[in-house]
């Protein structure tokens, strides 16, 4: 099983890279023979704005844009996600929303947890994401981490999480690991294949 840690900003000097690496480092204790975590940097995919006449859900993974195809293949490899999301102007970042909208079946019925950051911890972005991922029948988990842009992120130069964040990220990682295992085993049982 693979859990993708999506670094959801494409801005120069993005904080999401530091946050995603912190999540990955924290996840090391959860990795095993059958469970791994991988950072997926949205900035590496250079996705175009979704402008095709055919909606991604209708295309069944047969995308003609190479960046969209590569993004879809990477997301399809994952069994669950931790979304590292900034909050821009009290909402979700446009590039990350476009990345979600550029795919469809690759997200379906997978668990997702949120690590946000912003002036107020990015909690408004997380609440908006919960509405968005519901469209893909994703299982959004209650456990979250909300980092302060002013107190924990150092202007693009790293992350200094508060002491309590260790317990918060451990709870989130426990939740996503357990839920991913259960859902993957359930899917395998329904489809009659080995997980």
C-alpha cells in the first residue's frame, strides 16, 4: 500500500515542501513491508488549466495532455493521501483545485487526511476540501494538523512545529494508515484479489 503526501503549492519558495517533508519524516515510524509514504510535489507536474470539452470522469484515464496523464498515473498508484494544503484568501489554492479537477477515477473511494497551514492554520481550506473530496466518494478523516503560517513556518525557510504537533501528526498518521489498510483489504475481498 502506498500513501501519497501531496505537496499542494506550486509557488516559488513554497512552504508546502517543508511541511510535506516533515510529514514524510514523521511517517517513517509507520512504514513497513506493506506500507510506504511518498511525497508528490504538484509543482513537478506543470498541469495546464482544465479546459477540455470532455470531463475527466468521462475519459476513463485516457487523457491526451501528457502532464495530466503523468499526474493521473501517479495518483492512481496511491491507496490513500495526506493533502498538504495552504489556505489562500480564506480558501483552497487554485492550482491544487485544478489538479483535483483534472482527474476523476484516480481519486475515487480512497482515504484522505489534511495537513493545512495559513494565517489561522488553514482550517477554512480544509473545510472546503472536505466538500470537494466528497464528490469523489473519498473518505476524509477527522484527524488533521493545522499549522500557523506566522508561528511555525519560517517564511519559506523551514518549519518549526509547536511541541503539540508531534501528537497531532502521530494521530493523523495512525488514522490514515489504519483506514487505508481496512479499505484496501475490503476492496481486495470484494474484487477477490490479494491486497
